């Protein structure tokens, strides 16, 4: 399951609020421990998502190629998709000379 940077940031914010912002006590529940758990899970999620993003798209550290006099264009690690069009032979007009221009229409 992919968490995403947005969810990770929300978990970090919720954990930080529980650690440093909430002073109340709940019986049988350690609010600070829950905050630390959310904070750590959020940090791990953001780091893993950033590493996954970087490994697939190159991220902000992507190398580009400069070609003098033009652009190199995108390099594809996969071959270009082939399109095959199969045309069927359709019966056409009968062979031979047809009526010339200005000929009367057939009866």
C-alpha cells in the first residue's frame, strides 16, 4: 500500500500535536507514546515515498542530456509501441474505361 507524502505529513503533524500540544491525560492511554508512533510512521512514510518517487522518475536529481543545436528528446527504457493496420481488400469499381466527363447518367 502506498501512503504518499500528503498522508505522511498529516501523520507527522498529528504526532507533533499529540507530543507537544496536548497536555491532558487519558486513563489507560499514553498520549505522548501515540504521538511518537504517529510521528515516526509519518517520517518513514515520507522518506519511503520520496525514495520510491526518485527511483521511478529520477526525482529532482534527474539527469538531462544536452545536444548542441537541438534537444535530445525523452529517452525511453522501453521500445516504442508498434501499430499494425490490417486493411482488407474491398471490391472496387469494375475495370475498364468508365463514362467520361459530361456523359449522361446510366439508365
